[in-house]
C-alpha cells in the first residue's frame, strides 16, 4: 500500500504531466533554440530565420533542418537594441529601439548585408542627431519594407516623432526621406505607431491607443488618408490580410481581454471608403493576442504567455481556433512575456519567445480512423475518421479521394463503390499535416 507521501508525490507528478501538455491542440514542438537575453520579432526567408535580440543585435539561424537549427552569425553594432527585422534579398532592415532615446546619434534603422549569413555587415543606417534632421527619425519600434521592382520603401515606426516616417532605401547607405504618415490622434502620448504593412496600394498602420489607419500609398511621397478606425479604450498592435485580400485582421486589446477583429475592406474600392466589422475571435484567456501571420485560410497569432494560437479564417464572419501551442504551460500569469513574433513557412511555424529563444512548431492534425472496411458483395470501401481540427480540416484517403464531414456522426466519411478488391490498409492524411493508417476489415 502506498504511503500518504507517495500518493501526494504521484498526484503532483500527474498534475505536472497535465500542465505540460494541456496547451497543445493540433501542434507539436519540432525544436527550440534558446538564445538568452531578450528576444523580440523575427523574419524567416528560405533556409534562414533572422531574430531580433535587443542589445544582442540580430542573429541569423540556419533552419534548413527545422529539427536542428544552427546559430550562424550576429549583427550587433555598438549600442544597438534591435527590436524588429525584415529581410529583402540580401539585406536585413533592422528597427533599432533605443531605450530612453539615449545616445548620440540615435539610430532608428540599421541595414545589414546578410549575403554571408555567418558574417552580416552594416550597409547603411538612418539616424537622428548630429545633423540627421527631424525626418531622420531615430529609435523605432518596427519597420516594414515594400518592394516596388528594384525600389525599396521603408516605413519606420518612429518613437521620437510618434509618426510613421517613409524613406526610399534603395541605396542602403543613402536613404531619401519621402513623407510622414501622421498620427491620427496627435499629441497623445500613447498614440504611437506600432506596426505598418502595405497590401497592394494600401498601407495599414496600428497606433496602439490611437486605433488603426488605412492610407493610399500609390505615391509614397504623397500618402492619402482613407480610414481611421478608432475604439476608445482599445490598444491596437498588429494587422494582416487574408489570402483573398478581402478582409483585414487586426489585433485589438480592449480593457480586460484581447481579440482579433476581422474587417471587410471591399468598400475601399468604392468612391466613399468604408469598412465593416465582420467577425471577432476573443482570447480564451487574458493573454494578449499580439502579432499576426496569415497563410492560406489560417491565421497564426503570437499570444505572449499563451504561446501560439492558430485560427481558421476561411469564414471571416466566424473565425475559430484550430491550433494552440502553449509555451508557458505551468504559468498562471498572463504577462507580456512569451510568444512575440510569428512567421510561417509550409506547415512550420516559427515563434520568437521573449525569454525562450526560437520555437519551431508543426501545425498538424490528430487523426483517428474509426472504421475501415470493404464489402465483397457490393465491392464498396467505407472509411470513417475523426480529426481534432474538424470540421475545418480536409481529410483525404490516399488513392481514393477526399472525405466528407458528417455533422450528425461527428466524423469524416468516404464511401467508394467499384473497388474490385480489398486494400490491405488505408491511410488518411490532413491538409494541415498528420496521417493515420489502419488495416481494412474484409466482409
């Protein structure tokens, strides 16, 4: 018979086991590369992940084998605090967040040549002070690079001017100021640009407590304000567009909760611009839904201490969660640590964690085949299966076609007649990854 102490230890171990796994839905950890110190945003291009690491600069990681990332070179100019990065071609554009705006000059944007990933070198910079002038806005939260053929346009979220400063950075060491995108609620301390992204001719900028704006940047030297969407009490962080380009996703943080709101932007093509709220996803906890990446019909959301959440946005009016990987399963505190930046490549999701480094997470389905039989009398193959992503995932029986989700049964089915002989087994695959194989019962 177990002693009371042994029972308590067994119970504690059981709780620890549950806590470690309760936050995994349709996901699994492929690898984690600890980096130490602070980790902010990231960018993934080809075989490399580029991770902004604050005072440690920019680190390049080889992710050609996602299960075994290899740290390569680091770009860390003296006094840097790199907070965000985007890579176009052989150049990494690094937003430099200067704490307390200290130092002279204050660098807002570093441009690094990453042709040799083992040895990134500075190719240019934008700075404030020492003759830099007002529009050379140093200290920035984030940066977005728009490619127009060979031309590169940088949208810099300045923490000095509290505006979005626009530059032509086609020549890395000779940036040219083009224009300023104005804060919609000027002279408000908490209305500062957080993120900016260009979709076609539209620039979407999130302004924290100032809502978000949409500007026509057909001519980046003369932007035209189309929309200012503002909800008092909300903090606005990031934005993304669905694959069809018809709906805009925005991460909102009303008091006491956090949401992803989806707006219909079809009205932007009309003479009178208009947008309408279509759907909303509410954070299942108090964790902040922060950065967004969209691939296909899925939105991948960094959620601080909740780690990563995956939403099916195929129906913009009814976004639903289909995946979750909790990077802090034993933490009850929902603070501003944890999943920060997110990028997607294939079924692989790359998540930068403010203290945990780089996570590589696989978005996969959990499938169970509940029935697989072949009837000799009718030459009919019947396959039934369940999916943890149902009903938003698509299941396929290899060699026999796509399954249909049966609402009343609560599972996927496939009935195929004209199968002349019984297959020894069947394999079911999901469009988000994951397979299951079962022997076929002959009747």
